[in-house]
C-alpha cells in the first residue's frame, strides 16, 4: 500500500465519522463491471454499490443524459413545474403499471414516505381510529437508517442508543404467512416487507409465500408495501421481484438502480388509494423530482430495458449460482440467490466472512460481508459469461483456502 493511499485512509479516519468499516481499497475509476484503485489495480465489482450501479459504472448513455440536463436546468424545487418530471412519471408508470408516483431522493426517504402515506390512508379511507394505525414488518429487515426506520429494526447494532422510537409497528418472522395472518388486526394498515432480505444475507422466502401474503392483505384490506429498493429494476432477473410469484403490490419502493449510480433518486409507486390521500403541503422534498434526477432516472431505466440487462441478470445469475454451488469447500454452509443477487454463507467455524472478502480483493474481486458469516455477491447486470466464469475461479480459490 503506497504512502498516498495510507495518507488518504488516515485523513478519512481523522475527519470522518466512523460509521462504516470499508474494505481497505481506495477506488478512483469505474467502467462497466470494473473499478480501479489509486494504484492502478483492477477489480470486478461484486457489490455494485449495494445494487445501485446495476447498469455498470459510468454508463455512457446515463452520463450523457446527466451532462445534457446539467447544462440546461438542475433544480427548481416543486414550487414550479419542470419539463422532466411529467415524462418521468409517465415512463415509470407505464413500465411498472403504477397509478401514482411520488419522487424522493434516498431509499430511506421512500420508505418514510410510504409509512406516512399508508397511515394517512388508514385514517382517511380505512377508518382506523386516529393515532392507532399499525404496520407489520419482518424480523431481520433492513429498510434504511432513519430514526423512524431503525425503531422497527431487530438489529441491536442499528438500534442501540438511538431511542426512544416511534410506536405503531409489529414485528413477525420473515417468510411465515401464518404469523402475518395472526398479527393482522382491524388497525393494521400495511405490511412492509422486502421480497428478498438483502442485508440479512440474501434470505429468500419459501415458494408461495408472497402469493399467500397478497391474499391475506387483500382479504383484510391491508396495503402490501414491497421494498424493492435493492431487488427491483432487474436485480433478480425480473423487472420487479414480485413478478417471480405473479403478484402486484399496492405500494412499491424503488431507489438505488433508479439512477444507475449517478444521482440519488427514489420513488414511491402506488395505486390511487394510498398516494391519492396526499394534499399540497402535507409531504414534500426540495430535491425530490428535480429535473436532473428525472433525466438521469429516465435514462437509467431506458438502458436497463433496451440493452437487455434484466434478461442478462437472469441468465448470468443462474450461471453464477450454479458455479458457486459447484465449489466443493468445507467452508461453505449454503449458497443461495435469485438473478444476480447472490450469497455464500460460511460455516461459523470457517471464521468471519470479512477475511474472505479481503482475500478476494487480492484476487481482483470486491465483495462485501454481512452478518459475520455471509459474503454478498451482486455484480452489475452487464456482466458477461466469461467474467462470471473468471469470478467463480477466484471464489473457488479463496473458499477452498485454509485460513486457520
């Protein structure tokens, strides 16, 4: 590690809040599936900024749209109309079948906006007594880092010393439809859930789970809110992960890949009932729906569809998953995934996943550990068969290595 890299890391440690523990690499450039560090080493990005760079680093068409719009108009606030917002609404609604769209900036903002909206719907449409609305969530969820969201997290590290928290949430096990049925009361306004729990280690629910969930929510007049911020926009080999079971959510949350990694953009997509309750002055965002964000998001979604990235995620995801399953290593407890959202879970006695990620860095692979013993793998959706095969070779080398 060069002195300049050491200086950068030392400066970051000196001035920055220590709220992350990054892998020890300083990146300076990216293109497609590849990133380069300040010393010129190239790596295959197997995290994609937690799926935000699904279209690949610095996609030229998204970049061109961003530059063009930046020369014209970047921000108006929602005090005035702009000529990109209506087009963004129209295109994302047509693609997803949504009736109403609320543009925000971060994924966490989209989640908070959905919570506010379903509560408002509960009081004004369903008739829940004021202040009594309940939202059901799942254990081991990850929906963001705001105070409201961490209040219903089950991760002690996320919650510790941040309270007191807002009431109104009931926590049930993920993947258990019977638990959902038992938790629903007349005051339940929504079930907020990830189609696949990403931060928890790419936890996939049992087949048929979301079909039952959809039926239960419909029967009890409960809004099904799917957090597709990581799973949406092609990551699992479908436009939306809900399509794997042929259901439709009442509210869908998008973010991350909605901008291809160029700009913070998120959106709440809903039926008319939920977002239809909002009136001027009741909710908003200075940057939400700004013309630069809308132009970038339009380009990001366009290339995702036109360049066949969703189909490629299905094809290469199946190839990657099978390749990982074929690795014969005593360290591996489980391999799972859907599309290009994959995970290798290690036996506890194999040690922490972080040291395997650090070893993978030496082989030109950047991946990230989660929940101590799981390696998350989520490369850009533009990855090729040759690149998948090369990556599997590197994983095989590291996962069969003796670290004792």
